[in-house]
């Protein structure tokens, strides 16, 4: 079946669907496939933005852990 035939088959099937939950799922798939000009930052809560800003400030001040330090801490904590 070529692409156009597959599309038409989906359209015919979708027209017959009566399940509102299934329609909602199809709508979500459609919406997620559309280009989104909105910046993800705008979807964050003020608390999330504040947490990110605090983390950046800590990094700028040199308050961070290396990957190896984190791995060592996990090994010590969990006895791995």
C-alpha cells in the first residue's frame, strides 16, 4: 500500500471512530507533530524558573560536583 492509500485508509477509519478518548489521543499526536513556535521556558512555573536560576548561580560560583564525584558518592552510598 502506497503512502497516499495509507493516508486515505486512516481518514476513512478516523471518520468512523466514535470513542472520544481515541479522538483525544489522535488530537494529541496531531498537535505534537505541529511546529511549535512557543519557547519551552514559557511553560515552566515560576518555582521551576527560580530553581534553574539558582542552579546557574551556583555553577557560576563554582559550587558544583564533577561526574566522577557523583559516581563516587553513589558507589559509597549504595555499596556498588
